[in-house]
């Protein structure tokens, strides 16, 4: 039997988009998955939409207090029983073979972490930037300068590395978690196929780069324990690479 995949999803006020996300999971050709959705006390009808689906693989937990995306992901991770951990935010989308191709690559190549290409789309899931291309080995060292790993396109093997939780006191919790994981393994491998869509919402915090320079600095200073000078060096590299990553808009 194929190994179980635990899909980790935080949801918050996602009613406008979450049905497309749900359908993308239900359409997966790899069927041995559990979907652990932790709702962070949504104020819209996100929870009502989720409860319409009777698939026993969908496991919804509603928090009593809003605690942020990192905390919601951790609550799902604590309940996860799968060998493989996959992340899917409540407004993103997978192509039908995402789980199949990613798990097969890890199994066949005996690697702990993989990431793939993904489309960068507007709210209607239409491309607005060139696809992000997974074209190089990821290590702790090169991940310090730019975060090539996105939740929608990355998977890891708990049998080989265990579980990694998100820091709840950082607004850059994804980057901190990936760095902590890559301290423990030699490298992550690219799967050079476009298997996901990342929705770039107008109000997304991740797109307001100028507002999170300090948060990124704290990734290095507080969470990695680097000196001030070293933290400034890596923050500058991250900012420059981030500009290049998002600046080439095409029509």
C-alpha cells in the first residue's frame, strides 16, 4: 500500500477561494492522503463550506482563538499521521498528479525533501508572472539568501527527518521552518515540473516586501542566532533576490 500523505492547511476567511482548493485535493490521482485543516476562527463561511464535504479523509479542526497561520499549521502537524508532509494554503491549487509525482520522486531517489515548479497567479488563477522554476539543489547555505521553498510546492519525509513545527512568533515562519529542516539534512531536490498554482492575492502580506524587511532580519538575528552584521548581509541578499523573483511581470 502507498504511504499516507498528511496535507497541512491553515484556513482563515477563505470562503471566496477554498472550494477550488478542495477540488484540487479531491482530484489527486494519489488517493492515500489525510487532509488536516485547522481553521483560525474564520469570520466568513469558510467552516460551513468545509463541512459540506463528507470525505472522511478531510479532518477539520476549528480553533477557539485566532493564533496565526503558523500556529494553525502546528495544530495540524501535531495530529498528522502520514509519512509525507505536504502543505497547501486554503487559496492555492494543485494539479492532479502533484502528490503522485512528488512522493514517487522521494521514494525513487531516496531524498528527504523535494520542491517543484509552480505558477504564480492572480486571484482568478491566471498567470501574472513567469512560473517559479525548481532548477537547483537547495541547501541551508543557499536558502539563507533566498527562500526557494514555498508551502504549495514542497514536501518532506517524516520517516527520514521527523516533523518540523513553525515558530509562532515570526511573520516569516515558513522560511524559519525550512532553514531549521535543512540544518538536519544535506539538501532538498528539485522536481522540474509545474504541479501547483500559487495565488498572489492583493492583500497578501507576503507581497508587501518593503513591510517585512525587519521580519526577515529577525529570521537571522533571533531565530538563526547570527550577529547583527551577518544578519544585515543575509537580509540584503534576501531583499535583492526577492526583487528579482517578483519583478519580471509579463503579459
